[in-house]
């Protein structure tokens, strides 16, 4: 019997609802279904009730999640390497969270290859990331923007374009009867309200770059123009997230207390989230930076059109270069912002006027026009971001990494030394 390939993963907890966690779970499931892989995942980025390892059914010992604070430590990685002897290290999210890991890449890569699923939002080319990129055997890029950035900044590193995927068996169009059943049994407003108001949906973390406060202020001005009884905004988010704004306070100050804005803050299963997209007429994302944007992809999969900022991965969702599947808003300003850790990156801000015009344009379309946008958007998702191709690409890539780079006694393609000329 062939020995299973052991993967050490580092990511958001794969059972958490975050985009990173969700995509990690999808990668895990694709690998595990082959019967050839075994996964130990350091599940981070959430507050844990306890730190006992979790065996995920139906995989048992083949899928174990070890809760960690942050994303781990040098000591944890060294311990797992020596006791579990994994064959590949796979990790995902923004490079800001992994400087500590690349500090010991020489210790790790002496034994096993490192595969980084990379999230990056925007240009200019981040030359300050080159050392990070060069410290991996393989990079998988989450969007076309990310792929272009890695190809230019670190051309010697193996780079693959593998965007997010959506489970089309869950995120799909439902019937009018099913919508009404959802209104009756699970929605926060009365069933007879279904046809009375145009519903905009916003599903994001309440964080600075997501522009949650801006959305409320601009939506209020939109309602002042078209009528407060004509449209509703559903915000599926945590209204008191410490990384965001106090949404209830803002709503009260703006007078949005009569059902113009509904806050949905409870954790809900994907099947219910799919219904939320379905009862909505349009899904919005006006982030100033967005690596990919899973919510709008899920929305299109449900045949609900989108309004998005033309930034990051959102650009490739709203159009394929020929057809449009919603409204893309070009930034009115592209400011270079930065920090000590990220010296420079574009922050793409749209204007209030363009946003309100987009809301009006979407609202004034006929139902048939919106349905056509949604139908084409769903075809776009199923063609380019489907679950099956996503899983197949990851299995093929990890098989290739195991074969071409090896591990431990059969490690290939990595030197633990290099020559340098001393003047």
C-alpha cells in the first residue's frame, strides 16, 4: 500500500466562514477525496474555545485541525516537522502574516517544499515582496492581478493562476416559491415585502477597506433622492467589529431606523446565505482593495448581478472583457498608501456620484435585463470559477509538487548553500 502524502497547512481555520477559511476547506476536500493525501492544518485567525486537535469527519485521522493563535510560531513548525514529517507545507493569505514563517524557510525547505497560495490586492509591483516570493518553491496566485504581479516581481518562481471557486450545488438560483418560503420562515422582514422594495445586499467583514461607513452614508443620499420606501440594504456583517465602524450608531445618526437598512449579524450556513443572494436584486462590493471578493462570486453563481469597484479580483468577476455581469465602477482616485510593512500600494476609491448613479442604473433596469445579467454572470462563474476545475487544478499541482520537488530523503530542487563573491 502506497504511503499517503502528508500536507502541513497553515491558514484561517478551514471550518470558519472567512473567504480564506472556505477556500482552504475546498482545497482540503479536493485532496482528501483522492484518498492519497493526509492533512494537518494549523487553523488560525479566530478566537478558540480550546486548543484540542479536531478530527474532521468523515476523514478522521486524514484531516486534523490544530487550533493556533495567529497562524503559528517557529516552535510549532519545528515541532511538526520533527514529529509528523510532512511532505509539503501549504499556506495561504496575505504575506504580511507570514514574515515569521519565511524567517525559517531555510530550515523548512531543506526538507520539504513550500507552496504559497498568494493573496495580493493591487499594483504597483510590490518589489518589497520579492524576498518573500523567492522563499517558496511554488506560488499559486488568487487572481489575474496577483498572477501578473508575481510573474514580474519574482519571475524565477513557479507561478500558477488558481482563482477562488464557488460550490454551484449550493450557490444557485432558486424558484420564486422557494424565495417566498425563505421570506416566511427565515428572513427578518414580512413576506408581503418581497415585491415592494428593491433589495441591495452587502456581505463583507466590517473592516476599513470594505468601506462600510461610506456605504451607509451614500445609500442614505440615494434614498433621499429615490425615496426611503423604494429600496433596502441588507448588510450581512458584524456591526461592532473592532476593525470596522459602529454601524448601528451611524444608522441612528443618519435616521436609517425604519427598515431602510437591515443588519444580519448571525453566522448562517451556506444554504441560507445562498437564499440571501437569491432574494436580493443586486450585491454590492465597493472595497478600496480586494484580493478576490468571494461574496460577489457567490452572488453571480446565484444569478444575482453585482456592483463593484474595478479593483483586484473584482474586475475579472464583473466582466470577461466582452460581456458584463453587473456594473463596474472605475476608481475616481488611485492613491498610493502604505505603512512600514507595506511601503506602497494603490488604494482605489470610487466617487459618491458614480456609486449612486450605479445604484440608480441597476434599480431602473427592467427585471428581464437584470435577470439576463445574472444569467450570463452565472455562466461566467460556472465556466471560469467552478468547483470541479478548482479541485482538479489543486490535485494536479500538489501531485506535481510532490513528484518534482520531493521531500526529506528525496528532496529536489533546493540547495542549502550558495556561492557569493566577496570583494
